[in-house]
C-alpha cells in the first residue's frame, strides 16, 4: 500500500488508534522521520517502533477491509468526476432547460466534493 493510501486510512481510522500508535504513525508518515529518530524521540528501541508501525498499519488495513470508507470515498469521487464531465458537456446545449439542469448538476457535484 502506498503512502497516499496509508495516509487516507489514517485520516479515516486514526481516531480509533491508541495515542502511542497515532504518535508513531504521524512521526513516520507525516513528519517523515526515520525509525531511529522516532525511537529516540519516544525513548524506545528502533525495533519497538518498527513493531508498533507494522501492527498499526495492519490494523488500519483490517479496518478498511471491514468498513470500507476509503474505497467507498474513492469510488464516490470517481463517479462525481464522471457526473461533472457529463454535466459540463451539456452546459452549452441549445435547449436552455438542459443547460440550466447541467448547471444544477455541476453545482450539486461540487457541493459533494467539498
């Protein structure tokens, strides 16, 4: 799983982690610290940091497998892009009613993206 996907998992499920898991994950993935730097900052061994991160990342993956928030969000965003594309193609339609409906669809899609 790449760094972006791991960050998304943390955004969705990070609140379910312990403080220690969150802190360690944040230092590694958001602050880009090495295992040694994290170990020194937390006063633990490098192996303890490695074990913590391995367990935390596995837990985040299991949460996603069980709940599916990230995959649902990604599918929704993809569908919204397709909806917006279709609506933009209708904006210049000669029928004013169709063009107005396209604007309404685009507006709703933008609201959902925010």
